[in-house]
């Protein structure tokens, strides 16, 4: 088929077409296939209440972003946290729908997302109750529904987050030995406690049969390396991931007396990074989450904090043989992180994470990244926790990326540069898939 030259008149439609038709590798989500259990009945009526595959209207409405928002309208002084947590998921969903979608205008990004996904499924977002939506989902089979959501959202590869220090997660992996992986999903070994709380991690690893000691001895380092290798093999994981608090820094100052922090740093340098180097796996570090600031909100109780980009610079400088996938949670860190990425080829920045995953910030950050990094970054990941969210997180982000890209191509056309549709398609393929795949393979 003949290539099309870009003009000021056709550039927007060519960019939109390229984004819509480029299969997306979603490189960070909290999604699971049905083999990890589903808390919503499937065709056989089977429900696994601790199932990890979240989907359907009730799971969508009780997403922790919406839990935080509903407590702003009906505060805990009216509906105590404990009373809310005692409710069933359907009761919580009814409360959230009534409060945020019926009694108030659902104008927040998390609310608008629910309306977008309902519309994408061909459902009327104007219902006053959830009955008709529940009827629709009761007729879906989880496995078929995954295929439908992937097709509608344009995602052809879902990267999971697999926190092996979570008992439910770990037991499911150990019990799954004979079941092959689901080709639509790729695993990621998530190991926060090893760096954030080494004493607890050491105790648990010891319980699981690894001779890890309370102090980061040579034996402990070797056993943590064995643990990492065994789980990377079990999961066929494509990278190792950790999230870190805003105050995380690297290297720790010479006068540091915090034994847990020193142990975490030793484990990073003597166990995690060597295993990643040996297997050519990236280490993904998600920096800036201060956990359970409001503990009564549970998953909804985490906060953002400005972090130290020089820690990322020192990491990339001191470990040139390692590959780092980095995202930071504070808007204030984004420009400095972008400039850091200009200095290190072993640093790939990704996504507009969590509290940055809002159109006003996605567009601002994407424009800055295009201007500073060209096409050498990963603009977005969904971070979806409920399968249905792919149906809004990607359309909303694509619209932002489209506006930023279109303006940048227009700027290029004004220089007299000739551009074609196939070049736009190549750029979009890099941004939505190949930058990640190439970084893994590098
Ligand atoms: O640590 C993470 O991976 C974060 O994405 C958290 O899961 C957070 O709760 C979240 O869901 N953000 O979107
Ligand atoms: Zn996440």
C-alpha cells in the first residue's frame, strides 16, 4: 500500500489512526488470568472469594481510587471506615455509585473512567442503579471477557505484578506447578520487602527454607540470590520490580546507622542487581509512594512524596551493566528524571504513574518527554487492577499522547521536513511496544 505524506491537514487523523491500530504492550498492571481465581462467579457459578483476577462492575467501583473519593463526600464521621469495610463488595459498590455517580457529577478521572468503560461495552452510563450492569457481567465468562477487553482496548500483552511476599499470591504460584502460563500475561517478580523491610523479609525467607540470616551476611546474600533465581524461573518473569518511598536514596550516606536501610542497600547491590545482570533483566523501580498514610483507607491510604532523582543517577552511574525501568510518583520529579534519562542509556523512564495518571498531567509530561527524549521512552502503562479498566485507561491516555504527538509533528512539518504515515506508525510502535521489548532484549 502506498505511503501517505503528512500535511498540516491530515497529521491529526494519521496520528489517531496509528495510535488506534498499534497493539499495546501494557508493561505494568495488577491484572491476572482466571487461573489465579476470580471473586466473581464464572459460567459454572464457581467463585474464589480470594481470587486475584478482579473484573466486573462491583470490582470496578470498589477500586481504591474511588474508595478514597467516596470518603471525601461521605466522611468517616458519617460512615465509619470499619462499617464500610464490613460491607459486601456489592454494598460498597452501591454506596459509591449512588454517592459519586448519582448524587454528584462523576467528573474525576477515576469516575469518568467507569463511564468510558460502560460506554465501550455498549452499556448506558446513565443508569441510577447497578442492576442492569450486574446482569451484563453475570453473562460473561472471565476468560472470554479478557479476550474481548484486550481487543477493545488494543492491548495485546498484559504485564502482571506478582508480589511473592503476599501469601495468597505465593500459594497460588506454588499450587500451579502443572498449569502452563497464560500467553496473554507476562509475570514480574515484585519484591518490595527485601529493600523496604529487610528484617521481615529475612524472617519470611527463612520460613520458606532459604538460609537467610537477620543480618546481610555472605550467606544471606547467596540465599536471596537463590530465592530470586528460583522465583524468576517459576514465574518466567520478564523483570524484577520494587516500589520505594520518597525518602529512598542511593547510596546511603557514610554515617547511616539505620541497619534495615543498610541491609536493603546490601541486598540491592549484592543480590538483586547481580541476578538482574546475570539474566539481562531490567530492575523496575517505582519511587515516591509513602504507604498507608491513612491506614484506615487500606489500599486507598497511600500518599505521594517528592523523591531524590540523584539516587537514580547514582544507580545508573554505578551499575552501567544493569538496566533500570524507572517511574516516579511526584509531578515535581518528572523534569529532573527526564534530564537524567538523557545521560544514561541504561535508564528507561516509563508511565504517568498513579496520581499522575490524569489527562492534564499525562499530556504535560508526554510533551516534555518528546521534547527532551524524542521517542526513546515509554509514555504510559495502565496500572490497571481491575480488567475492565483497560477499556478506559488506554483510550484516555491515547487521546493525550495523540494531542502531544500531533503538535510535535506539526512543528516538524513547519521546518519543511517531509514525513510519512509509515514513519508515524514506526514512532507509535516504539512508544507503545518496541521501546519496552527492545529494552528487555538489550
Ligand atoms: O505499587 C504499585 O504498583 C502501585 O501502582 C500501587 O499498586 C497503587 O496502589 C496503584 O494501584 N496505583 O495505580
Ligand atoms: Zn502498580
